[in-house]
């Protein structure tokens, strides 16, 4: 009887030791959740969100973050840093296709403050795209103000800048169309848009 009691007690101790370990493993499962975050775009495989308190390259602020659902891998895409003389003032037109995220930015330079010359323009603009699987930027193009962005599943990017529809992909940068561009979108490797009531298409590499 004493032997049986000892065996039961040993099994109980073993189960108590294993249970917390299993619970810890479950708790440590990769996640794209973050307290205080707000989803911008998402798919079954990717969540792109904004969140406060994001740190990147020595600065902290509100960040735009892309996260792979499968493994919880996070990539900081842009940061509205606090206390900096040159900071992104906005990131807009965030689009997602497969593992690629593209968006437009406006960066404001406040370094000269009251001493800025009369013709000084503090704003610069760009279009950027990231490969979330590799965790790195694959496109960076300086632009003017951008009103729409589209990205393909191969990482090609198109955007509307004034009256021009511009694209960049493996073949370089080029103007796809000019005029009153509307309804810009992308599917797989094709971008589509409407001009003069007619839908038009282009394949990006």
C-alpha cells in the first residue's frame, strides 16, 4: 500500500511539473496581437497594424508594422517618431498583396524651425514596399503627393501622382498612363485602373 501511494504521489508531482511547462509553451505561441494596436489591412496570412511605443533605429513612436500570422514575425514599416527633427508625418494608402505591403509617406523636416527660408518646403513624399517574409524594403521611390497605391503579389507597385499613373517593378520605373486616373487596384500581377470611363490593365513584373 505504501509503494502504491508513493507511485501515485510521484505521478502527481510529474503531472504538476509538466502542466506549467505545457502552459508556458502555449502562452509563448507566436502572435500578431499587440496591445493598443489598430488593424490597417489584413489577410489570412498577414496583419498590418499601427501601434504606439514601437521602437526602430533608435527612435520610438507610433509605428506601422507588418506581421506574418504563421510565425509572428514582425517588420517595422514606418515610424512617426517623437522628438525628432525629421519625422514621417503620415503613412497612407496602405495596400497588401501576398507577403508584400506598399504605402505612401509624407516626411516633414522641422530642423530649421523659425529660420527656414521663405521658399523652404518641409515635406517630401515617397512610395515604399516591403517583403514581409524577408523582413526588408524592396521599393523606395521619391514622389510628389500620392493619392492611390496598388501592389501586386510579385512586389510591383503602381501609384497615382497628380495626373500620372506610375509603376515600378523588376523592369524599372515608368509612366503607365496620364489623365484623370481612378479605381486603381491590383490582382496577382495585374494592375487595373479607369480613365475616361474605360478600364485599362498592365502587367507588372
